[in-house]
């Protein structure tokens, strides 16, 4: 962690589950950190500036204020994100729009605003994606789509700025946090579908990406995550079969019977079994 001493770091979603732990870990390692979040807390350690990252007019000014406060920028961690239930078979609604705005466009907007400072410092940008970017699950289409699009954005960015700025993507699985509250409330808990992992592992993966001698392209947060990334990349048909088998098991067990958003999928599975 000595590699982080003196580094100037900007973290989005700084008051969330990952953001708080990450800000503390970076600060403990000697980095100078400023956070961005919807609600400010400038007296916190690290300080958090308030901004709505879905606002195209407000984001560049907030990034500029953070960079000015830091005296430059060596590392940007695009960590802000939201979730929520969104079946692919239904028309996109406000829940879908917000996930795409926060998970994709806000990160794109923030990165663009920070890029001159990152290029000047030969710095790095890290995107916190999700295992669902490569292993999509039913009934959560907006989250998977937004995170897969975020990876595509990171890949394009790497081709454009990779000579001067390192670009990495970190792929957590499910971590217990308020991001899942709306999904659980809709009767669509990921319990039994996605294996939970500790937030400390996600923070450690982000720090590994930040301190590696060369910016890694893709970073799994667990050994299981490395297997899942490889499976999705090299054996996508097998990955699909595993997801289908898991979903079929939940339907058969009646786990989704009370979820109105899952009614179409449950009906089709039972018609097939019949």
C-alpha cells in the first residue's frame, strides 16, 4: 500500500457501501482522497463534495472542484451505482433509465471531466462493474445492461487513452448493501442465485488495480470470480446453461411465486415443465 502514499484520488459514490470503506482504506494508505456523492459531507475524512452525477452541467464543475482541492489527480474510481428490478420483457421505465444514467452515463461524464488531469499525471481510472456484466441474470436486465455497457466504454477508452492513462475494470459479485433493497422488496432476492462476498474483498481488488505496476485490464474480486469471468468469456453457452438451471430450480421451489415482475417467466417455465 506504500504505492498509494501521496496519490491524489477521486472516488464517486463515496458515501455508499464500497465508497466509505474504499475512502478509509485509501486514506489509511496515505493517499489524498476526495469523494463525490449526492449529499455532501465536507467535514468527513475523506471529505465528500455533493453533486448529482446525472446532471451534465453539474458534474464537470464538481470534478474540477475536487481536482483543485487535491492539486491534481492520479486516480479516479468510478464506484457510484444503483440497482433495481427490471425484467427484459417489459418496456423500460424510470427504474431502467436511472440505472443507465447512474451506472453508465454518470461514469462516462465523470471520466471525461477528469481526463485532462489524469492524462497530465499519467494516472489511472478504475470502473467498478459487476459480475452481471458478463453473467447476466433474468429480471435485472437494466443492471446487467448498464454494467456491460460500462465495460464496453472502458474498453473503448483504453484504446483511446491507454498510452497515457491506465484503465481497469473490477467485477464484484453480490455484496450485502442497500443497492439490493428494491429488488428484495419486489420479491426478487438474489439469494441462492449469486453467492455473497465481503465488501473488504472488493476494496482489496480495487486497491490491487490501483497499485499494480501496470494497470490490469479486468480484475476479479474472488477466486470464484476469476472462474466465472473465464467461463463467461470462453464458454458462454455453458454459462447460460448454469444460469438457466439455477433459475429453473428457483421457479420449481416456488421462490418467485409472489413476485409480480417474475410472473411471465414463472408461467413460461411451468408451461414447459407441463
